[in-house]
C-alpha cells in the first residue's frame, strides 16, 4: 500500500519509546478516502478466506472495520472498553494498552459473537499484540473461529506480529514499520 506508506512518512509523527502518531489521518481525524483504500486492500488480501463477521476493538479499529464490513456487506462487531449498563450475555477479558500503559477490561455481548461465527479481525495497530490477544480470547469464549487478522500498521520491532504468526494466525499488515530509532520512521518496502 504505497499510498498508506507515503502518508505515514508525510504526516506520521514519532515519539520516544516507539510511539508512532498517525492521528491526523487514521485514528483521531480520519481521511475517508484513505480509509476506503485501506478497506479495499484488506478485502483483496482476505479474498480467499471464509468469514461471516468483521470484529475490532474500540475505538481506532472501528472505521477500517466498518469500511471492510460495508464493502463485503457483513456485520461488524466491536469489543467495548466500558461495559454498558444494558449489555446482556457479556463476555469479557483484560487487555494491556501499550500506548496508555494500563490494563483495562474489554467486553462484547455473546448475542453478537456466536458459536460457528468465522471472524476477520481488523485494527489500526499491531505492536505487542495485546488487543489482538484479548479479542482472540473473546472469540474463543464465544465458540467462534478466528479466520485472520488485518492491521493498518504493524511495528515489526515489537513482538506482536511474530507471536500471532507463531500461533498460526493469518496476519496481513498494510504497512510494516521496521524502526522508529532516533525518531526516524523506517518502513519495510
């Protein structure tokens, strides 16, 4: 995805500690044209897979997941970081946030994640893989099956991608950041 890579180099900002900020076009202010291109690429990369739902975790994964769901005419379900008072049939797990450096519970209604569902998980970042791991736990609790995971940006210098691939998960990352050393963004060709 050359368009995405160019945008990361042009508008992405690096902060100490391996933090890449892309909030001007992906996860605070969104570029809908870029988001559509991202979704089209995910649809292309997962074309041979059989799934019936798209899943993500709030909040930054919602936009790309909805675009993928829209293109494929599939429902999109997302794990919530706060339990609504009205949620019934709740499944929950704990996730550690790398960016916020804290643990939080995520939950999803079992009404929307069912045995037999085949799930494509979409999110904005793959770093240590904690959000992905938490969602995998929810999928297992529901008796559903994970078909694959798509990430807009993967930080290959952090262990998340390696861990998921070692578990046999089909992982597709549209831009892979090899290094943020000295706050210089190095993207894999």
